[in-house]
């Protein structure tokens, strides 16, 4: 745990530094609020012991600035004269606690360990995974928010029942993950799970994919083909983008579900199937029914149980957990040791709006982990439009050097690290380029 001590008295700083370092914490000390706020941008801390009466901007002022930007940081105020108003004011602004001077080291140690326990508990909660362990490249499903808990409850309840399920949710909210979770927890778990995207195909193509065809059924059918549904018999069929299935095909699917048998194209004998159907859509299927774009009878068949996945913005509590989860996932995947994230980068990830939901978040974190050059993900590892966002949201502008480094890196990537071409594009003498590469740690040797 990282702790900052902010006090204008050298004696206080060194006493706390000594006592807390001894407890195993990493301790930084600052003589003024300005110094601390500047450092905070680059080196976030978990806990700050903050003197109220500082020269320059006051402790309360520091609190007011720092707390909204770094909500996870705990702040304990130290006050020489216990003025009750300022204490109440500080608690209202998000201070964790306050201590009166002269300081008792025991109390300081006790408070630090209290914060430490609290952090650890939070981290453990974050690590708490739910519902299912990784299967065929699909990870666990994560969530602590109440809408996600409700989803987990439904999955558990419905999985063993073998009824059809309709999953609705915006793009990237985890519909396929839910379908796989249900399969994994059902009696069919050792049999196939097949996913079929119903959108964008003609009726003929869908029919031959789903049902297969008999040799000679049409020109080009030189051999008999087993359809997807037949291969999945005994398991689960996941019908993705169900709303986009052509109307004519919907009737055929309805018959398959009702009669539990299929007919290969060109065949005259039906084949018995044992399938559970899970359908998913990011559209409002009920509305499609009202607009006569989707058969009502098929809708009722599929919609025995409905699971609605909330958009990521309706469960912001899940964000920290998902960020950590994906960081872990891709650190492992890329054999990296990423254990940290620059506070500003984390803030941006926590406040962005994710129109592409969990999938978008996952992509952003994957990219960041891939690009990260140290154990910590930095602002530079986020996509450019998110970095832009940081400028408007947090007033964090890139310096010329950061900008330059970034740009050189992009050109290097484009030229596949060809220094001659890079120098030409940048219109720089090779020696200058070479010096810059060294300066920014971009040279490959
Ligand atoms: N709660 C979650 N915990 C962990 N990973 C998740 C969660 N929700 C979604 N994901 C991940 O996000 C990605 C998108 O999920 P999925 O493909 O299931 O979404 P979808 O709703 O089917 O999206 P689309 O409508 O775009 O097909 C996957 O990599 C999935 O593993
Ligand atoms: Mg999907």
C-alpha cells in the first residue's frame, strides 16, 4: 500500500515516514499541497495523511481537488487545532477520518492498518469471480452489480430446466457468454454447443447450413452434408441475431422446435433431434412481432424464459472489476506482468461511456496491455480518442515530448522499424532520429 504524508513540518513528515515504512508501507512525503497534487497525477497513493493547515493551499482545498479525481484514495486529515467546523466540512468532502495533533503513532499505525484491511477486502471482492470457469476460450462471467446478480440468479435457475431461453441485450453485453454459461451448467454440458448467426444470409443458405442436405439435392451438392443442428443433437443450439432471420425461415425453425426433428434439404425422411434452443438478439423482439417482422408463435416458443442483459452504463459498479479482470486476462495471454494502472488512465476508463459495452471495454484493455511498456498501464496505452477525452475531462494535456514520442512510435510501427524510412517520413536527419529513439527508449537494440 502506498501512503503519502503531507505536512509542512519536517519533524512530522520524518516521524510518520519512519513509523509507516517500518510497517511495510511505501511512504512519500510532501511539504505542501501543491507538491502533493502535482505528484498525484503520476504517482497515485492509496492513503494520504493530510495536514489541514498548510502554507499555500489548505488541506481542505487539497481534499476538494483530489477526492473527485481519485475517489479510491483514502484521506485522513491531521489537525492541530480541532476546529469542529472544518472537520465536519472535511468529512462531507470525503475524508476518511481525522486525527488531532500532537499525533500518537499508535493511532496512525492503527488507522493505516484499518485502511489497508478495507482495501484488501475491496480487492478480494473484485477478484471474486462468479458463475463459470473458463471454457473453450470463453472466460468467466464477471459482475457484482445488482442487475448482474439477477442475471446470474436466472442463469442458475434456468440452466438445469432444459427450456428454451431468449436473451436480449445491446451489442457487446455478453449474450453469447450467458448462453454458454447456461449450457455449461446444464445436463447437456458434455455435448456440443453450436452458435449460428441468423442474420445476413438467404433462406437457402440458412437451410443448408442448419439442416444439411442430401447428395444431389441441388446442383453442386456432390456429397451429403450434415447440418449444424444435427451435429449439435444432444447439446445446445445458440441462435444469434434471431431477429434478423428471414420470415420464411422462421416458420421452418418453428417446426424444428415443435416437432424436434429436421429434414435435410432434398431428403424425404425426418431425423429426430434432441436440442435445447437459446436465442439472442440486440433488437426488441416484441416490437418486431408487432411490426410483423417476426412470427409471434416463434417468439412464444423461444421466449419461455427471458434474460435481459443490462448495458454497461446501467451497472457502472462492475467497471473496476471488469477492468481488473481483463487486465489480468491479457497480461496472462501476452505473458506480461501488468499489475497496475496509472490513476488518470483508470479514471478515464471508469468514466467513459462504452457504447460497445463490455466488448468495447475488453478491446480497450487488451490493446492497453499489449502496448504497455512497463508494469503499469499508462495514459499513452489508451486509444487516441480516449486520451483526447482525458484532456477535456481532466485537463490533462500531453506534453510536447509525450506527443512526439507517441508520434515517432506510430511511424516506427508503420515502417516496421525501418529507421531509414522513418527518418524520411519524419524529415529528420538519421542521427537526430537515433538520438530521439534513445531518449524515448524506443530503439530496439
Ligand atoms: N460480465 C462479463 N464478464 C466478463 N466478460 C464479459 C462479460 N460480458 C461480456 N464479456 C466479454 O465481452 C465480449 C462480448 O461478449 P459477447 O460476445 O457474449 O456479447 P454479445 O452480447 O453476444 O455481443 P454482440 O451483440 O456484439 O454479439 C466477450 O469477449 C465476453 O467474454
Ligand atoms: Mg454475440
